[in-house]
């Protein structure tokens, strides 16, 4: 296929080379990456991240990736094949936003095609540098994704999809702090049962009580630590402030959920440790004999523009979301009532500085569509817009969104939208945002 593309481009006057990951790409003005399902050597987004980093973006006019993963995963029997989803839609949309003078695009093939057909499509796409950073070829026609506004009907005439008794068990990844905890506290009011919260931090209930336990702001904690004088260096004070604040947030979540009648179990676990997470999932089924619902809200931000981002940082952000997702998909039983994946608006539109985060969330989006064929209950990926006063938006970023005219989701409104979406929503993927700008 690479040879067909090379020859076709040469027929149109281009100088084309077939290059390898170890080669020098500094002098090239364009790059086409082939990500074909039947390739002898399997490569993924980490390999392509490193490859694209070798380009000189002052020279490069376009970077295109051609993939037929969509075709081969339309129907699957082996759940582990979903690992071939690498998050290219969000990745290329974000790249395209960062490099105004370089067209970055994913070409997704949904039909079986000959090498000649794929070469023709590739050439035509490069000669058509229009707006979309993702195009899909299905039924031998070119398609682009468009958002369709949809009003959720919550008149009460329709029965809720979720039916949890007090004996039910719900697993929540990353749900002990941040926006996920706020939503689960609200959810637990309607559905008191057993919630298993999983996070990297230690269980605050096992810590020795001290004067910082009731402090709810970082400023309050920081001022106390400075007065105590046990930590001298600013970096040490900040690190301890963050640790105490996180523990207090986790304790607040547990306390509020239990106050509403739920039983809360907290498990300290590195969600990127696949073997331990698999073992823990087995333990849940052994102990409880059931797992009624899952909410995957874990995430990590290390925002930097692509040229400044390291492969280690990219891997941390990507794996924090994708590794537990893969384990869930392969371990969950079909009778699960619901699987809720907290994705991001970044995977839909792309976002500067978030190639890694957008890519990871794109994987969540793809899994939601696929898992709906395997799980009897509801599976949905929610592409959240930025939140006001909670979640993964810093005060600095809030000001930047305000400058760009991007509205933030008010916490109270978002809580109700989340609950109603779980009860009455019928889609595999929804985008929830405030306003229309991004």
C-alpha cells in the first residue's frame, strides 16, 4: 500500500519516500502514516507520537494518518481486540488546532478497499485541505462528523433505565474527589447502595486524626502548615498541602455518601497497574457476587503544547484513562446495569495542549459504542465541557475560557443533567456543554 501511494504521488510530481521510525524526518514537507489492521508489525499512538515529534513543523504542510480500524472492529468476538482503538480522532483534532499552517487529519476507512483505492483517497484528501480533521469513508462515500442537538425528555412518563436496590454494588474509579465525587454524591441520594471508590490516595479513615482534618481550602491548610513550621521549603509545603487537601476531599465524599444511607468502601490502587486492577475486579465478584454499575471518572492533566510534551508525560495521561478502561471492558459481566465513561469535549473538538488527554478520551468514546453490543445494560461516554468551580479546570483556565467566550457548566445544573442522562438517556455518546463556543 505504501508503494502504491508513493508511485501515485510521484506521478503527480511529488518526491516521495517510504520512511521508517528510525529515520530522519526533518526535511520533509508532509507525512502519511498508515495504520492498517493487517500490518505485520503492530504499532500504536505512542509510536506515532514519537514519529510526528521528529518533524519540523516550520516546513511540514500536512500530517495524515490512514486507518482501517473502524472496518475491522465493526463486529468483534474477542473483546481484547478493542485495544486496537488508539484515540487518533482526538489526537489529530488537537494537533490540527495547535499547528495553524499544517493540516493534520485522520482518514478512517469503514469499507474494504484495494490499495489503489486507498492511494486515490489519500491523494484526494491532501488536495482537499478543508476544515475537518477527521473524515470517514463509509459505503465508498466521504463523511464528516456533525453534532446534532438533542433534547432529553424527562417528563416522568418514561421509566428510569437504572434500578438499584440497597444490595446493589457500584464501582467508581477516580470518584473520591473532584467533579466525579460531586456527581456521585448527588447520584447516591437517589440510589443508596454499596459504592466502591477507587483512587491512588490512601484511605483517609486509616490516618491519625489531626487539626487539619476539617480544613476545606488549600489556603487554610497552607497557612496552618507555615505557622507550624514543620516544613521549611515552599515545595515541601505545597506537596503536603496537596496531600492533606486531597485526603480531606476524599473524607468529605465518603461522609456525605454515607449520610445518605450508602455503604462506602475505599480502595487505594494505582489504576495503571493492570494486574492489580484485574485482581481487584475478581475480588469484587468473589465478595459480592455482583457488580451492578461502573463509573469511570479517573483522569490526569499535564497540558503542554505538542512540541514541549514528552513521551513519558503523554503516556501517563493516556494510560490513566485507557488502562482501567481496557480492564473494565474485559472483566465486566454482561448483566452489568450501566457503564458510565467520563470523557471530554476535547475528544470531540480537539484542544490545544491536550493531544494526550483528547486521545485518551477518544478511546473512551469508541469503547462506549462497542461495549453497548456486549453489556446488556446502558453504556455511555459523556463528553463533558468545562465545569464552573469543580472538576479538572484550574482558576487560570477558567479565566482563559471566559476570555474566549466559553461558558462553564454550573455545578447544580450539571448534577441534574448527569442524573437525568443516566435515568433516561438512550445514546452511546453525548456531549454536554454550556453555550455553543469552543
